[in-house]
């Protein structure tokens, strides 16, 4: 890494290092004996929703809640690993009367974090760091960090286009990629080492069109069929299998998915078994994903190459407006353009889509295929 200083990272606390919503749910179920039990999936947006899940705020308004919050499984080891990679700050928003127990809890559970690096307050946009890691979509969108990264939770499932991860390991991999982005290392493919190529880019960038053409021009590739709750996407060229939300969740809970993400209100995922079968056949995997899915694959497989597809903004907007989807869906995709443009910084290559065949040739030249 060609830098004269360490990267700096600001970490959120609630539901990133310490259990908040899951802990409150357990307390609510114990007290009120809900049948069926209240689950984390019912907290599908932050704040009061007018549903039974609002009961969790009753427990978050007591000092003992902040004293007894459990550490999230794996959080201590995560902080230890991250402390060797970046300088760590903590940014946490609690009411004044809860500041002392919160401060003491952080010092006790995470000794790698210096006490003068614990910042209490809600204005996380004022923190000058390289990386912000938070589960609050409002904090990610307002952040001035070079790389604001979202931890996926049910209450931010509508987030589209931003850098996002599902696990600590995915985040650590992303930090590694950010650090290595200052080097000139270039990845390629070879016949004796099957790899995974992920096309990333905003809606309307032409990545699906490029993928279809690449499969024709480069028979060493095989497409990875993904799973989605979006019926419209599942009708496109056999790239996706449609699943109901219930079936999707069952497969996810069973650990069948190697990566999963949400885009414009719809869930998408890929099975690890499918990826392994293509690689075993000796072919390269070709897939189209958002940056969240791409980072998940980089965490779990070697030789994963990400290619960001860049397109003129006017062309992007036109392509989105011409899509056969709801007005709300189009609005979400349009709003995501600016956020998704930042993802090019963490991809291995960037290709410009002006003409599909030219874009395909760019990719073939870059990957030496």
C-alpha cells in the first residue's frame, strides 16, 4: 500500500458492535409472550411503524439496557483484526444520561479502541475519516467519508446502490480492497485457473447486455443464474430464478446463498453450490451483481474480478425510464446513480459503455481472454 498514513475507520455501535434491536426483541418476547414471537424481520424500517414491533423502544429507554447490551458474536475479533488494518474511531449517538454506561461498555469490551477515539454524538457527517461503517442509512448517505459503508440490516433493506456488506468478513475484505486500490496490481484470467468475473454498475449501465455478448464472444464463460423476488427480472434471458419472499428467506436461513443483497426493494442472491459447480467444470463464472454481492464473492472465493460498467448519465437515465417497472422502482434506481458511481473506486477495472461490442473487447483485452 503506497500511503504515508493509515486508513481511518469510524464504527457505529448499536447493531454493529453491540446488540440493540435483537436484544430489545428478546426482552419484549420475554415480557409479553408474543405468539408468534416478535422477530427482527418485523423491524423493516427504523423508528416507530405503528405495529407491534414498536414495543422495543420501551426497553431502549432504560439505563440498564445500555449496561447489559450483549456484544454481537464475532465483534471483538472483528475489532482486533480491523485495528491492525486501520485506525479505529467509534461514533455513537445516545442520550446524555446514557453516555457514561455506553463509554464504559466500549472500553471494557473493546480494549483496542482508545478512549480518546470514542466520539459521542449524532452528527456523524462531521467526522473526518476514510471509512464509515454504520447500519443507519441516513448516516451513510450524509457521511463525508471517502468510503461510507452500510451494514445490511432489515431496517435498511430498501437501501440501493451504496457500498454495503452483510458480515464483518465482507467489510474486512472491502477494507483490504480499499487499501490495495493504491497499488497497480492487475488481475487476469487463465485457462488453468478458473475465476469469477462480476459486472457492476448502476441500473441502465448496460451490464446485462455486455454479459450476454461476452458469453457469445468468450465461450470459456458460463453465466451464474441467481435467485430473486423480482418477477420482472426473472423473465430476462434465464439469468434469474424467481422465488417468493418466504422461499427466499428459507434458502437464506438454510445457508444456501453465498451472497445476497437488496436492490430497489427486491432481494437477489446466488448459491455457493452453483458457483462451485461452474468452477469445477473448468469454466469462468460470469455474473451481474451490485457491489454488495461482488464483495461477498471476493470474501468467499479467490480470483474474483470486479468490472465497473460506466455510462453517460443521460443514457443511464433514459435506459431506466424505458424499463418495464413501476414508477417507484424507477425512482429508486434514479436516486441510486450518484451513490453507485462511487463503487468504481473499489472495482478492479472500469469499462465505458458507448457501444456493446467495444465494451466487450475492452473486457477481453483487460482479462487477456
